[in-house]
């Protein structure tokens, strides 16, 4: 405390000798109308930031499910690698051109959705689940290994048990979300046998 006081005094003296003066910061007095305006601006900004991710995912989901043949809880597989032109048409974060993409919009309002994928011994893969608060869950050859398996995404209202003890699960705070998959392309095929199904199927 004593050292801080001495340094502050020395700084004031130095600035004074150099012809400078420290600025005086006066506290602004706001009128009641200005207080209401500032409060409304702060609340509006907070509401926008809170709801942006949900509105953005609803926008992308609506555009995706409007395509012919698109449905909930089913992967839409991109059979070829992305090009800059095809990536721009997606309207979201640009895809890379080194992995094949798949996308499924999941509905967890009734029951969990189980993601099943086969062993992939020599291929890079990753599955990302994003809920409407932008919480991310990642399954990849690094996090879960290459042996394949079943993984359940559970909505906030599900209370029952799974019939299959081998099914791992994670609870999500929203009743819907998206699952995106990426995997490296091998020499023989551009398709990996993976699927989403209901927990009771």
C-alpha cells in the first residue's frame, strides 16, 4: 500500500513537471428517460445473444429439412468431397475438402436417438452433436476408439432405461439438435454404414 502511494505521487509529480495534468473523470448523471433507454438496450442485446444460436439452428434445420427426401433422424450423406462452390451453398461454416460429410437432424422429444457406427480401423472419423444452446458432444476415433458401437443422445424428459446395456448415453438440455459426421474417404467406397434409430427400435 505504501509503495503504491509513493509510485502514484511520483507519477503525479513527473507529469506536473512536464506540464501535463491528470484528467478528471466526472460521473455522468442520467435522466430517468436515459436510464430506461440504456436498460432497454442492455436487455435487448442480452436477449439477442441468448437466442441467436437457437434461431440460427432453426434456420439451418428448416432449410435442410425442406429438401426433397429429407427427414428427421436420418443421415443425409454427401457422396463426394466438397468443393469451394458446393461449400458456399451450405450457408454456414465452410466445409473442408478432405473428408466426406453426413448430417442428421435429431428429434429427442419422444425418446432417445441411438447412433450406430461400424468399426473403422483405418479411417479418420468424427461425429459431432450440437444442441440448441451450441453445446457440443464429440465422438471420434480419438475419443471412443475404432471398434464401432452405439451411442444414445437423450432428451431432457427421458427417464427410462435402455434395453441394451452396451449403449453409452449422454443427456442433452434441448429436445432436438443436429449430428454431423466427417470421415476420410477410402479407396473403394465413399459410404460408411452408420445410422440413427429410436431407442426402442
